């Protein structure tokens, strides 16, 4: 019997490949995951095994090697870069006499540290509870020491059933709360659809630079750091395109290889912004050695949430790290923009990206002329808000004549808000 440490910061990492030597980029991503969770890495153990051992995942010899290393290094935690079954975690904890965490549990812990909003915290807690519900028996191994007999049967079973009932009750409570939050989000989406404002959703592998790009385009101040899962909570901002059209830009959570199923399920309402977007900007780290693998992982998650058919433009970011890659636009055989090379950090290529968005969401512009009285300042301000005032001529009696350019959605919104004013507009 061992005591689980409260800190769990002194960690030993274990990475097993199917065959051959491990990918250095995979190992670095694993280290970065551990560091993001607050672990102090003592050592990294690697190995190769074609079929995971059903008892310890690794073979007996490798498990004993890890046990000796844990004792020598004084490790409080062993983290596996793989998904472990509940029985494998339990068997490893007995053998190693320290706490064992798999990749899914590690990512869930990082999400718990990063969540800031009420919705984000609920989503992470729901994912953690779903993960924990299959591992309850680990916490009650001390009851195995009690033998059966009259008056001694079933204390472990009773406690487990109590925990399962409490977990189930909490999960139902969180689901109801998230349903209310999702209802509020759906109201916002309906309002944007009525106003005919399209949504552009940023997607991509974690740490590809989505939040930096979001800040560069919208002049927002979303938290952006060179770390995994810096952004969890979706942020939406209006973006005005070069010719005056407006879109809503949505910054979403980053994806990662072997993303836990519990997280995808818990964040489904958040990812709905991606599913219902008019366009996806797939942000790709152009300087990453695993660029093609990361793209494939994002495609897999998009397929999982039902967003694979949403139109997209690939944004190859971080070209400031590639001196031979200039900002540019690439088109398909039909002349549509499919790829933009840029740098969100330096701003290189941002005008190309905005032009690509303008091209995708171009609306015909309509010119109108109107005569306003001297006391109609509110209507004049409304015309400035809904359209682009091209010219203004003041008359001797204090009245004025304006020439205004509208997009079709802008003119439709004006007609709905001020029908009498819209009827006074004359075609130019």
C-alpha cells in the first residue's frame, strides 16, 4: 500500500513506440505536455513493443526497469504517453508504488489548469468525471485487505456504488448546466444568421498560432503563449473586411494527436461554432517538422465533430521562421484561394489573408442618395453605422445631401431597423 502524493510534480515519462526509434517531435510534444501540467521531468524512458502488454502495457522487464528508476530518482508520478486501461493503471501503481497517469489524464489535467470561463470549467469537469468513472476502483484497493465473512462482506462494493451514484448525479447536473449555456450560444448563432453575418472559425493543431492570428486580425487581447492549449474558451469578435463587409471571427480550442474522446464529447457545444461556420481557417505551423501529421490529426477531429465538409482556407503560419518562404496566396484550378502563407507574429501576409476573406465573402455594393433635414442627426449617424458615406454636401438651410454605399445585408438591416428611412433612399 502506498500514499498518493499531493503534488505529483517529480515525474518520470514513459514513451513506447510500435517499432524503430521514437519520433523526436513526438517526444518533445510529450515533454511539453508534461511541463504544461506542471511536472518536473526527472527522466524519459523509451521502448518498443508491437502489441501492448495487457497487464502493464510495457513488458515485464521494462516495467521492472521503470520501478527501479522510480526508486532511484525519487519520482512521485509516472506519466505514460499512451491511453492505459483502468486495470493497467492499477497494476502499474501496485508495481511502481507511485501514482500513474496516462496521456488522456495528462491532457485533462492541462485543460483543468487552463479553463477560465464558467462554461470551460464545466466542460473540463464533465470530461474528468467521465474519465474517472471507469477508474473508481483504483481509489479503493485498500479494501481488498478485508476478508469475507459474516459482518465483513461488501464494504468496498458499497463505497464504489456510492461513488458511482454521486458521480452520475454530478454528471447529470453538469449536463443540464451546459445545456443552458449551449442554449445561450444558439441564441447568439441565430441572431448572427438573422443579421446575415457569417462566422469564420479558426481551427488547427495546438500551438499553431491561432490566438496570435486572432489578435492580429481583430486587435483583441486574447491570451496567446508559446504553449500547448493556451486557449480553451472560444472567443468571438467582429472583423471588418477591406470593402466594409463584416464577419464574426471565432478562436477555438486547439487539437492534438490522440485527443481524449471525453474531451471531444464535453467540448461538443463549443465546437458547434466550428460545425456551423461559413468558413474555416485551418491554421498550420509551417515551421513544424510534423506539419503533415498535424494536418491529418486536425482533419480527423473535424471529421469526428461533423465539420469536414465546411469550406476552408489553409493558413500556413510562422513563415518568419522560414526565411525562404515569402507571404503569398495559392489558388486551386478554379481560381479560388485555398492557401495563404503568412506570419501572425510579424504581420507579414495579413493583407493577403484579409483579401482572401474579402474575396470569399464579397457582396455587391449599392449606392444611394438621401436628403436629410437639419434635425435628423440620429438618422445621419445611423447611415454612417450601416453604410459607408461617400460624400456629404451641406445646404444653405442647414439640410444636407449624402451619398452612401451599402452592402446588401447592410441595406437589409437598415430597412428592418428604419423602414421609413430606407424608403427615402434614392438610387444613384
